[in-house]
C-alpha cells in the first residue's frame, strides 16, 4: 500500500513564506502568516500528519493508522510512529539549543525518548553558515562563558552548501541560521533546551524561556563528526546513496532518471519518501516536488521508480 502524506503546519516567530509557496497553503482557508515547519511525517500527539485516501478523499491520522495496522509498518517495535520528519524554513536565526538523549529526556523532562536528528540542506544562501558544536574544551569553560553572556565566543559555525548532510547527536550545541531550508529527520520528540534566543518574545508577550540548567547537564563539547556517505546502488536510471545511518534511522538519497526498480528488504519496516526535486512515479503513484509518501512493508520487495527526480528515503532502525 502507498500512503500519501498530508503535512501538519507550524507557525513560528522565526518562520517565513517559503513553505506557504512550497505546499500551496491556501490563505483563505488558514490563518498562517509565517510557517516555520511542515511536519510531513508525524505521529506526535497534537501535531499529527495525515494520510489521504485516494478512494474517497477520507483522511486518517498517521499515528492512528500506525497503531491499528501494524503489518503495514512491518510491526515496528515502538508504540507510536517512530519518526518525525520536517521541512524547516528559517527566515530568522533559530535559538541556539541542545537536545537530550533518551535517558536524559526521561530524567530531566519525563519524556520517553530524546532527540537524535539529521539535517539535509535543501537550500542555503551562498557562503551560508549554521551553528554546530562549540569552541571550548570542557563543560566547565562552556558554563563560565554562558554565565558571562559570552555565547558568541563558544559557538562553532560551519559553512554549508545545498545537499550537505549533518547528523546532530544529542548533546550537540546547534542552530539553523536565517536563510536556510532544511529537511530534518529525528526521533519523535519536541524537547529543546534553549541556551540563547536573541531576546525573543512569545505570543503572550513574555520573554521566551531559556533552559540553561538543563542544557548544561546534557551538552557535549566533543566534535560532532559529519556522516560518511556510501553508495549502495548505481544503475543507468537509479542511483542510491546512504547519507546517514545511526542508532534510530537511516537516510538515503535517490536520483531517478528513467524507469527502474530496487528490492528494499522488508526488514526495513517501511519507507518514507520525499521528492525534493523533479517529478515522476513511485510504485505507479504520481509524485511531484515536496510531496511525501510512505511505502508500506508489502511494497518494499519490488519498489519501482520512473521520471526525473531526486528523492530522500528514510526508515527506522
């Protein structure tokens, strides 16, 4: 079965107009002005993306389907949908932040899992930078600089280009900066410990909360290494490259240039596929740029592709 995904949109202080254009959000039927995030594959309570039925137009929540039809998802081991995939439009700099790992999330925030995430840079201005890591060698030094309000002295900036990939381990200080469009895959968690937020105010005219004490408990000052890309398949019409493989998920990039097929193993559980450029067909389902779908477990053995497009493919581990 092929499941077409309908995103859940998130208005944010730092969002822009790019996602309104990309997803053709109808202003007459919504109150969105600045969308910061499109949650394209989410089972997160209160922010669930939906599945569209091609038979009667009926929509069902992704997590509802995941819980009631485990065979479609290879009977994956988690109670709730195990991934959260977003497209992020940073019209302003995002807060400098850090995320906990699983046990830290349970300890500090009473939440069942932390937040391991990966980024694929869809669009960035020339010579653009993001923040990943710190310049200090110890947590003590980091703490002293934060207390002295010298954040600029301890953050590490990295120049990025379109197509760059980053694996953001829990504990890594990071921030997406203004002018970046990012595909993000992560554990299903919304726990963020802010270290600095440019003195922004929330919708209730209160200064946005920082979480310095919790952040200092989870930060790592070790270098966050870039993932090593690995070619896994190369034919005339289809090229597959593994961009990320960590403890929670795998991310591939596919380049389709004509009719082709590939045998994904069914122990991949299921695949979430997002078209990032071009258009075509996936298992006879028409797709175009920025549309996303799920190939369920029964569709993996003989996955078919046609058209001219670039796709991102992910599955849980």
